[in-house]
C-alpha cells in the first residue's frame, strides 16, 4: 500500500540526518549506579541491549562488576559512537537501557524494577526522549489514526481513499521538515553525537 511507503520516508529521513552527523571519535564515560535492594556481592553487567529486543538479537556484555551496599561502579569505558548501552544484574529482573554519552552517568532505582531506574548525566538520552515526545509520537499517533480511516483495498480508487492518502502524504512531508528543524536545533549543536536511526525509532 502507498501509505507504507510514506512511513518509510520518515524512517529514511531520520536515518539520513543522524547518519550524516556520525563522527568516529573516542570518548570516555564513568557509570555509577545505586539500586536499592541489590545488596553486596551481586554481579552487575554492562551490555548492549536496547529498550526492546527481538529473537535474533545477540547480547554482548562489555564488562561486569560486583555490587557493594546496593551500589556499583564502571570506570572509564571508551566508546567511538553513540548507541544503546544497558545495565542488568544477576537477579534477572530486566535491564535499563540508555544512550551512551561522555562524562559521568548515574543510574538510580530499585533492584527488582531496574527497568524503571532514572538515568542522569546522559544528554543523548535526554535528547532521545525529547525527540520521541515532541516529534515521533505525535506523528505516529496522527498517522495511524489516518490509516484506520482508510477504506479497504477494494476501494483503493475511490475519492475517499485518495483524500485520506493525500493527507497522509502531506503529514509525512510536514513531519520531515519538523525532523530537520529538530536536527538543526539540537543534534547539530553536539558535533560528536552519532545517533543511529534505529535508536530514534524504537520508542513509541
């Protein structure tokens, strides 16, 4: 269907904007965490899990440490580009994902609900959430509302179908401009940011 093509336009546009800003450079981060109820001697893993994973995803663990009095500490890890990192424990209560950033990052929450923890210190994570709330979710909601109003395939040549489909095209093109403006105002200000397209599209 035509509307599927227009949805891909948004994905491609986001991908082009953020891939063109991909700069390979080496940065360091320090990650500290406090998870109430974790205790002492529990293993904490630093990995690559995004917010949602599929059956073909291959998890990688970059490092692990043991907790001390509900706290943990990963010191001076290097990264070349911005992507998803994750923290999980041997308690197997899920994980907390975040976009990596240089500097000091703090994760604070409870051991039994680690996925609800707060991430403090990653401007990239903050920027990602801002993009999702202000740009992606409004478009996603409006676009699918239009899709639900589309007549069936047997009426693909009807004037009603054409009217809604034309509105979806206009919405997508307008949204592409909003993405570009967001990119200029936010991402371009941070030259080392290299947000992969799929990262921006995960959260709905």
